[in-house]
C-alpha cells in the first residue's frame, strides 16, 4: 500500500474518531475516555497528513527526475 493511500485512510479514520468523541463530550457528561479518543483521532489525522505529504513529494520527485 502506498503512503498516499494509507495516509488518506488514516485521515478518514482520524476525522471519524475525533468527531465521534467530540460529539460524546458535548452531548453528555464528559469522561476521560472521550478526551483520550479525541487525542487518538488527532494523532491518526496527523500521521495521515504526514503520509499524504510524503506520497505527494515522492510523486513530484518521480516526475521531476530525468529519465536516462
């Protein structure tokens, strides 16, 4: 699996996990587990964005590298 694909998947998972736990925090009595869920979702989002940036950088380098 390419880093671009894996990064996109992790961004989607991070958004879903964070939004679910933020919704749980605002809908009732907040518990520590919800805050941990938000942090984990943000971690997935951050790792995914770095993987997407790496994938895009690899594609640009491949296109700009002169072919022998």
